[in-house]
C-alpha cells in the first residue's frame, strides 16, 4: 500500500533511510528542512504490513526514490506522472531503472554518475596543511564565485552570493579555500545538502594555471576532516575516472551508480 506520509511516520522513515545515510542524503536533508506538511514537498511511502519498504520524495520539481529491494513501481510512477511540469527523477540506479518503463514522459536528459562515500580518510593530515586552508567568509564570496566562473567546468554554475548566504544561514553548505603565497585564491571545495547525518561534496576546483600542485586536495582534506569530526558521512558524484582515483586515495569508496533523468513538461 502506498500513501502520503506525515510526521507521525517519521520514526519509520528514519529507520528505512538512516542506515544508508550517504545514499539518502537528499531525502534526509529535505525532510529535516521541510518536513511532511509543505506546499513545496510531498513524501509518499509503501508499506508492507507494519514495515515501510520504499519512499518517494518530491521537493519542488525533483523526485527521489529509495527502496532496499522490490517496490510498487507502477504505484510510484503514477505519483510522478501526475506532475505535469518539467521534473527530475533521481536515485540509485537499482531503484530508478525499474521505474523508467512506467514513466509517461519525454526524456530531456538521462545521466548516470558514480556515487562514492567516505566514513574516514585513509591517511592523517598534518596541522601545517590544515592551517593553510581557510573557511570561506562572506567577504570572500564574490572572489570565490569569480574563480569558479574562470573554470570551464563551473562557468555555467548556479552558485551565487545569495546561494552562499542561504547555505551558511541554514547550515546546509560550507566552503574551504586556499591562497598561494601571493594571496591569490587558487582552489576551493564545498558541500551542499548538509544534514545531521551526511553531506555532499561539490565544486572541488582549481584556478586555471594552478593545477597539479595539490591545492584542491588540501581543501578537500580540511573539508572532509571537519565533516567527519562532526560524525557525518561524506558523499560525492563523479563521472571522470581520473577524479575518481584521487577521491579513492583519500578514502572514498563507490557505493553504486546514481541516475538522474530530466523530463519535459506535458
């Protein structure tokens, strides 16, 4: 049976998603931020007797599905098909794939990425390395955004001063950066979708001309050390094997493939 979930179901929801906090980073974060009674969010669950076995969350136009095994694919597809505007459907590939043949929508983008998680760094960082890396303050937001804009991969990023302010205010994201000896900001690493259990690593970058000098790695080390000290699981997406090898040396391990599909409006 599928039904809309309420705050009375919260304990059961957490029993399902918390054991895989990295995989359910977005679900946990959105529920913590917006709960079960919001105009911009809906949460449905499938029950097998007294056990919750699957969850579908809609935050604005974004749908995320999670289940540990088989679930009522047709039933959840109906909830998603009822949304007539452009939308995104995402989740672990094993959960999303069965849903696709029941979707009555036109695919605009279909992307699959490696999904990796980290519970501890595979080596110890030195105090000297940590001291070189700074926490991004409001006075540095514009400089950081301009650096991101200088990097082709992030030129079309939607990161703004306002989004940085929002993340800081709501404790959903943070950034660490490093300068060279001349004071130029040369690299940074950020989080998004932070919640009480986990955080997503994003925007790991180096200013053009400063690559392969270890700057971004130092930012990652400081960021990961801070998050792990808070008891949070770390996760990230990557589709570049070279980047993946760097993350794996730090202690990240692949936990699956993540599927993200954008659908046209009807």
